[in-house]
C-alpha cells in the first residue's frame, strides 16, 4: 500500500525502476547516513553481497572527498556509492584496477549531466571533479577494496543552491537549480549514469584510447595554468597540456613536461574540512 504521506525527497527515487533500468543486483536507500561510502565499503567486504550494489542517501552528515576533504551538498541531492566486482568488468584482467577508472567516472558523470540537461556545459577538472565554470557540480571518489572490488562514490548537486553552502564554499559550488531553475530527478540521473559508468569502466580496460579521447574533449584545464600540489609537499606550476596515454595530467615547465598520476590541484590550506573558520 502506498505511503499516504511520502517524504517529498522520496518522490524522485524509484528503487524498482533503478534495479530494472540500471542492471543493479541490489539498491539500498538511506534517509540519512554519515557517508554512503561507509555503507558501500561494508558491502564490498561482504563476500555474500549481491553486486553491483548501489547505496543512495537523502542526506550525508559526514560526506568526504579526496585527501581528507569534506563534501557539502544540499539535502535531497544525489549522494550515492556503487559497489562493483572488478572481475565482472573484464574477466580477462587479472587485476582490473587502474588510474583510468577515476577519469572514466568523471566522464560518465559529465556526459550524463550533458545528456539530461543539454544547456549545462559540464566539464571534468582532473582527475574527476565535474565543474561548470569555477563551480563544482559533482564530486567523485574511487576506492579499491579487497578481492578486486571497487567502490565509487558520486555526489551531484541535483538540488539546492550555492547560497545554501557554507560561506567559504559558495564561490566554488554549482547546483543544477542555479543553472537550470529546477532540480534533477535522482532516478533519471542514476538510470542514465550507472550503465554509462559501467561501460566506461570496462572500456578503460579494453580500449583506453577511446576513453581518453572522450576525456580530452571534456577536460576543463587544457591551455590553462595549473599548480599541482604533490604528496611530498612540493608544487609544480605550468600550462596544462591535457592527459597522456596513461591518464596522467601533463604540465609543461621550463624543465620539460611533468606527468602526474596523483596529486591535487587544490592547495592543502584551501581544502574544506567541514566547518568554516570562526
């Protein structure tokens, strides 16, 4: 019997439709959780879990990004984590884990947003942030788990406004309601995103050149001056030349091109940790 008083945020989330259209073995819907990645990682550690599995939350209280960053988004925006068996992407690959998975995830989200909202010029900021101009519209976190399993967290600002964000984040946030005047249905977004993501992840193993061509067409950094903050604390600044055949970011310097498979474009001092300074 239908719930006579449904939560308005449930109206755009149809779990049965997601299972049918996105090829998912299991879907979990959480009204609130610290992070969908936490629950997804628990599923990844369970050898009995049916995969691929998706965890979706209406609200995250401790969402996180790369390198210890916190992740803000308005309640009701798309916050989901996908758990995959890496061997299912390509049974011939002995260890199907590659830095190209981060790039594939960014391409999948950007292409999905462009397909569903053609007026939104979503692009990818290396390795896989999805941006519109200076504003971050979506964040992606890719982690590995034991037994060749993969956990991919996706947060898309499908609802809310940049003005709702903490003051220090507002200039760096983009939301679909700010860009289009309306929210994006989460079921429609996931139904389009998950199959595209699975196809791109498999393609990263079988034919990486095709993935890289699509990534280069969406890269927001080519021709701009960037600073890469390395894990050893050093910085490299220069014009961005895109990505190479391995997916590494290429930065031109007086000493020649540098190729980065890891690093951050955000100064560690500017990383948002979950609270504005007093």
